[in-house]
C-alpha cells in the first residue's frame, strides 16, 4: 500500500507512471498438459500427431501473451487501438493478432481495422478464450476457418454513445486474403468478403439479455488445373463427378458460407446461465481427403479441387 501513498515521494512517482501508462495492458495464459495414449504414433486432430515410438508426452497445448495499447480522447472515447498477440509452445512462436484500429471521432459510429485479426463471421469465432468454457473452439470453426484469423481490412459500425438509438447494433464488413493463418502467404489474388450483422446483448428484463446475429462469406480458390469435382445426383446416389473443361484453369471455385446465431443470458443469485445456438451452412472448396480450407494451391493435377455443400 506504500506504493500508492501519494504523500510520499515514491508513491507520487508510482502514481505518475501509472497514469501515464494506464492505456497499456498485458494479458495471457498458459495451457500445459500431459497426454497418454494406448497406441504409439497415434493420430491427433488438434495438438499434433504422436511420433512413431511415443505413447505419452508433456507438451504446451498453447501459451498466449497479448499486448494492448488504447489511446482515448479527452472525453474518454477510444481513438486508436493497437493489439499484438502471439501463441507460443515447444513447436514455435506464431502471431495470432497484429492489428491497428482507428476510431472515427466526429460521430463516434465507425471504426477501421487493418492487419491480422479474427474474421467477422459467427459468434463463436469471435468469442475470446477468456469467455469460452473451453480454450478451443468447436470442430466446425476449426475446419472451416482454422486459427480463425486472416489478414485484411474491416469497417465497423458500432455507436459508442450510450443513448444512441442504434447502440445495440453492430455491423462488421471486410476484405481478407482467404487462406488465413493456414498458409504462410496469400496464394491467389482473390479476396474473401465477410460480413456480420449482430444485435448486442439486449436487456429483455432486469436479469435476462438476448443477442442475435447473422453472417455471410463469399470467397473462392484459384483453379490451377482443369479438374473440379462437384457432388451431384446419380442413379446410384450422390457422387462426385468431374468437370474437366479446360476453361476451368484460372477460374475461381467459390466458397460461400452463411451463418446465424443467438444467445440468451440469465442472471441469478448463483451467477450467470447462458445458452447459445449457432448454425452454419453453404459450400466449401477443398481437396478430396479434407474439407479444411486449403493451405496451398494444388501442387499437381492430382490435387483437384472438390466443391461440397456443408451444414
């Protein structure tokens, strides 16, 4: 307590430093684990496969460190935000967020974000690990948008004045490379357009809040070979059929996602209870043996693109 006693010289200096740097914050967490499995060399969906002669291991599932800088105007409204977050483990250090956000100051309605950040699609994809029940997102999010982030630019509409008539409305829309962090760089010139319109938690009553949102993504993968497989109906049932037109070369095989989500949060004496629902559907372009968004273009003619429906 002596450090914040402003009647002392030490207390006054600490308070001056605190006020000067109160717009800077640090945070993070670490998730160490021990794994044991019956079969040596077993495959693992997330966390990496076991080596051929290994059936137990210590590892770091993830370790996050985040730096935030937020500059406010004299009225306390945000003007500039800078975020840097990385994930570290025994497998290396990887950037997760690195973006700059500029807030429109006149009407306090808009913001511009540029850099690497979470795509504005779905509720779970943008729900931080500090809020989720599990550090990992659902399997659907990991397959469609591995690592959740991408490089791009986004415009947001979100009133920051408390009594604004649209203060519960938030709209995010942006252009992104497409591959996200699953690829070291963008492998084609085609960009993804992603948009989400959401109603922020709205108080239905004193202890009950409701929120809802809808999302849309339109993108695609460059076809470097002539074969594209589509799922079609045949006399024997649904099967993949090849489109081998030479005109496919240089064509963009589309990715189209649609999403809807809703959340209901109840406050009681025991704490908060929340129920969330989310649904995604659309068409995904990937390879024959995986529905994940490709991390690279096909290396040869055998790596044809497959166009699938999903929900």
